[in-house]
C-alpha cells in the first residue's frame, strides 16, 4: 500500500468520515475514494488538494513528504515561517540557528 493510500484511509477514519462523505466533500464518486485507498487509482494534484482540505491536513502529509498531519496548519506558526522566509538569507540563517539551539535545549531539558 502506498503512503498516499494508507494516509488517506488513516486520516479519513481518524476524523470519522465515511468514504461517501469524503467523496461528497471532494466532489468525486464514493467508489473513487475506495480505489484511492486500495491503491488502484491515483488522483490528480487538484483532487489531492481537495482531499487534504477535507481531511484538515496537507498535501505534503498525504504524499509522505512529512510525518505530521497538521504541519503548518497552525496559523500563528505559519505566519512566523512566512515572515522568516521573507528575510535576507543571512538573517534567516541567524534566526534558524537560534531556533535550532532553543529546540535542542528544550529536548535536553525534557530528558
């Protein structure tokens, strides 16, 4: 089973959605959702985007690009990352270095 089919089914079930309900929200037939979950068909990127929205996750998560379903769903964190990405590279590097240091220290404190 591909990452997409597995994560699609897991996320749909975690939200308590039936294949029929998800299909209705995405605008496809119920049998198509079943085919995606059984890895018998591959959706277009537009459909993956609609599925991610309906499942309150990201395209990246569904496609296996990251391990957390809610990455970048927090609007406050997303705003911060958008701000950081707009800075010159040297400033971004300094900010990321500081963040990395704080993350490392926090992980060590929790041991």
